[in-house]
């Protein structure tokens, strides 16, 4: 007996491993404690590269402070590294507030300085949120495991009759059993009483 070779394991109709469970999402193995320090680093790098513009004048010190906060936050991503979020949050806040003061003193500044200011304020907010999350001051809702829900790939549960509604299959089987117990002779009467010709009947 052979089975089609296209099905894994040699059984027809068997789905491929991992089929129906949905494709893995990017950064699916990273949680919020890992994504937030990564966001701090990315925002600081954006501010740093924006400072190369000729319109970014007089904000180099503030950009360096923001970059220091982002690089310190990146240490948090190293396995078994000490917690650097408090230092990263302080540097990000100092850099963002210094950038805000420099922009106000320059009467709004240029477009590049405004972009750096926005990136710095976002970096400070993310750094504070990461610090509060790491110290259980704020908590996130637990994620639903993959494979459950309407798009997880599991079939819906089989429909069963309500508890107060009788099962039609069980009722039919019960009726037949009761009929057999009340009329046990009907089955024997339906059998032919005369044996087939050639068995036990003497020929004349």
C-alpha cells in the first residue's frame, strides 16, 4: 500500500507543518522591552544625521546628548547586559529639553531644527515609557498566543446540541433498543422455520 509522496509523512490530506498558523510577523520574537530601546536608538540616529544639514546651526551639543541617550539605550539589547534605561531616559530628557530651549531662543529655528526637536521629544517620551515599563509602573495587556482566534488556523469547535435538547441519534438508538426488548420474538419469527432444501430433509 502506497501513499502520495506530495503529502508530508506519507498520509494523504495531511497539511504541511506550520500550515494554517499564519506567517510569522517581523520582530515577532521581540517584545516591548526590546522594541522600545531599539526605537530610542533609531530616533537618536535620525536626529544625528539631520544635524549634518547646513541649516542645523547651534544645536550640535543637544544632538550629541540625544545620540548618547540612544547609544546607551542600545546597550539594553545586549544579552545579560545591565539595565541602562535610567541613564538613557535622563540623557534623552536633557537633550530634548535643551533642544526645545535652543529652538525657542532662535525664534522657531529652521525646518531641520524643528525636525530634530520633534525626534528628540519622541525619543524622550519613548525612553520614559520604556523605563516605566521595565519597573512595572505601567503594564501592557498579555498577547494572545499565535494559532488561536478567527485567523489562527484552528477549526471552529464542533456544534453540540444544547443540554436541554435531546440528542436525535441517541433517542433513535434508545427507541430501537426498547422495541427489541418489548418484542423479542419478532426477530425469531422473521427467520425461516424450514431449513433450506438439502439440509436435514430426507428425499423421497
